């Protein structure tokens, strides 16, 4: 009986094939799935939350120095180990430094003129005022840091658009920024449990700065300290005392979303920095050759590869970082072929160095003007779309875990702005990043509505391209209610506009042997008329490009 059934089934299959051939209908081609070829990212081990028990000791050191990073008004990390470190004269080797904060205690022995130890246990977030972190040696050597809060600590890093301050850059930009954000600055008050830690690249323009950039440091520059994020500290009043707009707005919006968790923000960027200046020496050693050796001149000082990391990031690897909001890429836009590999190495190395599976929020490059301070924006600026595509590709291919993209082309330079290289509109970017962080870290909201539509899978065959999106917000749509604009397909080596159909969280494109697809490829958008895809919650779609040629 089984043989009869098999024979009947085989006959039916043959008959169907014959009928299909006679009707001139070719079987549907199988879909291929776009792949970058990079390995998928894996979740990093979060050792910053690990606290080992050990026998506590009384302080005995007669003299010691706690790292300059520590100060009144600082924030220590919630639910993570609180590490205390510093130095002492060689004659104090073998002696003990101890510390206490909110009932947690710890101690460590001085070795080779240094000490480093974690308090036993961890603490939940706390807004309680008046709490002091006390570090002790022998009687009479107590050092106290007052009004210390417990919360989340973030880093804002990248090049000039990451550390663009409220004081601005070129002529008139300060005036423009104050006109735009004066009311926001008035809302920067001591009532917020937000603390800021400023590190400005101009402070590196000295012999001390050169020495700090030469190798990974264990402490910050003397000019840096924790401060309450009130107006006079956030605005600052000068280029060397004002704070990052992106960093402040991110912290402010995150705190609004979850005021039970204090927020600390550390600046660690540098205008003009290529990725190799922001990555550790260990990471740069593994970079593709095209991204390895880009030193930079700042004033009269040469910033070597890893220089910004050595001076600004290495000193804070002990502090229990929750995440990083990153805005960089203009300097590397002509070498995007290798950029994704270098960025993967960088983020994974950050996580190893910080001992934290930190969330990495990457601001996609925006739209720019035509000159800045009399300097024409051409050359590397002409390749900005390629960098946008690279930044998106790392999310689409999953090569970095805990990596999210914040699109920005709709809040870039506008006609009449004085500074074409540094768009003023950082509030929207801080807000977008904060909403994503709140969803991922606090469970407040969700990424379906807080995230920005980005392909999760791109399938194609000889007749059709199918793009499945993450973060569609209940279903893709267009900002203006019109037909989708901004998609292009690659035919015979040339890009041309494509008609698309939206079906829920999927975009379908009829394409006859297309060799690629991309979205929002123009360099200088001043409106979203030509790239109007968005989520059901109104969030703009991320520009991307996928080449099917391999």
C-alpha cells in the first residue's frame, strides 16, 4: 500500500511540473538573505556586578591619595561593585586603606605604591542627600566625599558632535544655541539628581596632557571633577567650562523618565577624533590597517592613536558604567569598508575593560551644511552616507550585541545656521537615546515604540526584495501619509528609485535581478520629504544600504 501511495505522489509531482512548464510558469526562485559576513555579537560578561567577600581590615596607612576622580557630588553605581583606588608613597607598601559608604565597607593593601579594592556588597539606586563616602588610613587620615548619590553612570563620547557644548563653536553659534535652548538651561537645577563630569579636549593642550595621552592612565586630569548639573555648570560660560549638549539632554530626559535613579554623565570625546583615538591600544592593535594610525593635531599638540582613550576613558574603567552614547564617524567616512570591523573590536574591548555589558547607543551621522567657520565641508563630508550605512549595518547584521542606532538626519543643519559641521539640535537626539535606554535598562516603555525602524532581515530573489523591520511601532507608515519615498535599488550597476509596498512591519519591492537596496542615501537632507518612512509611533526609519554582490 505504501509503495502505491509513493508512486501516486511521484506521479502527481511530475504532472504538476509538466503542467507548469507547459503553462510557461517558472517555479518561484528561492530567497537569499543578505549577510555582511561578520560574526554575530555575543553578550559580554558583566563582572562589574560581582563582589567577592574578603576579610575586612582597619586602615593603617599614614599617607595616601585617593584618585582625583572621587569627589563630593559624585555618583557611584547602583547594583554594581563600588571600587576605590588611589596611590601612596612606596614606604606605605603593605599598609591598609579602608572605606565605608552607606553601610558597605571595604579595604585593601597598598602594593607598589597603589591600592584598589571594592566595597563588599552593592546598593540599589538612592537619591538620599547628605551621604558621605569615607576613605581612611591610620587615625587622622580620613578623607570624606560628601553628598554622594547611587545611580547609573554613562559616558558620552565621539568627536565634536558628541562634545558640542552649550557654548557652541564658530561665530554666532553660542548666540543661536542660547536662543534655542535658554529655557532648557533654566530647567537645569540642583533639584535634579543629575551629576556631570566634564573632560574637555582643550585641557589636553599641555605637556601634562601629552603625557596622559601617551599611555593608559589610572586617574583623570586635575581640571576634571564631579558637579551638580545646575545651569551655571551646564552652560559654563566658556568653551572650556560648558558641558556636552548631547550628554546633558540624554541625562535630563533619562532622569525625567525614571526620577528614582540618579544619573551621572562623563564627557570623553574630542573634536575631529577618528575611531583609533577613542579606542584602547589593545583594540587599535587589532584594527584593520586603514584605521590604525590616524594621529591628529590639536592646537600645538599631537593626539596619538588611543590618546583620548588613554586620558579620558582609561581612568574611569573602574567606575561601573551602565552605557555609552556615541557620536562619531565624520573623520573615518572615507574608510567605511573597514569601519564596522574596527567598531566591533572597539565596543567589545570597552566591555572587557569596563567589566560591564554596557549598552552602546550609536548616533547615526546627520545632515550637514556647506561650510563651518569659513571652511568648506567637502572631501570626507561627501562620504557621510557611507558612514550612515556602516553604522546601520552593525545593527542589521547583529555583529555587536547591545547595540542600537539613533538616526539624526531629520535634525541636522538648517538653512541659516552659522555652523554647518555642528548641528545645534541635540535635544531630540538626547531624548531619543533616553527613551531607548529607559526601555532597555528600566523597562519603561518598549523598543517597539521607542526604537527607530531598522531592517532585521533583508531577503531577495530575481523578482523581489523583502525587508523585515524591527521597531515598526505596530506597523510601518509614512510621515506625510503619501507613498513611501527614499528607497533605491541597484540595477546594472546604477542606483535608481524604487516603488515599495508596506505590509505591516515589512517593505516589499518588485525588482528584476536587483543587486542591492538602500534607503535615504542623500548627503544633505533638510526635510524628510524624500525619505518619509516611519514607525507607527512616528519615529523616522534608519538609513541603510545592502549590496547583494557579495
